[in-house]
C-alpha cells in the first residue's frame, strides 16, 4: 500500500534527476544519436535502428561531440544554456 506522504518524495526525486547534469548529458547525447540515426537511415534508404546508430555514433562522433560540448559548457556564462554542438556541414542556431 502507498501512503499519501510518499508522493511528494517521489515527485521531488524525479525533479532532482531531471535537473541533474548527468541526466542532461544523457538527454543531449541521446538527441545526437537520434539525429545520427535519421541521417544515416536517409543516406542508406532504410531504418538502421537505434542500436546500430548508437554504436556507429559512439565509434565515429562521441569523442568529438563530448569535447565540443565540454568546451561550450565551460565558455557559457553562468546560468545560460550552452549552444548545442552541430556536426560538420550543419549551421549553429
């Protein structure tokens, strides 16, 4: 049985996780992997699937993406969100 007192604890725990830098890093990386999946699927003419896109992105792009992200986060003013990394041939917003 659940008590009404546990709901605020669960809600605050979820909010803490959503605001954590680790979770934000996961979401940003996931977004890049999904972009890579879409681009590669379009290039090949069929859906390559998330797992293949993940492994390909890790092998080809992760190191550079992380370095660029770290650099953009370190240069961003306090409290400002960093400009997302864009790959070769893409324009920054």
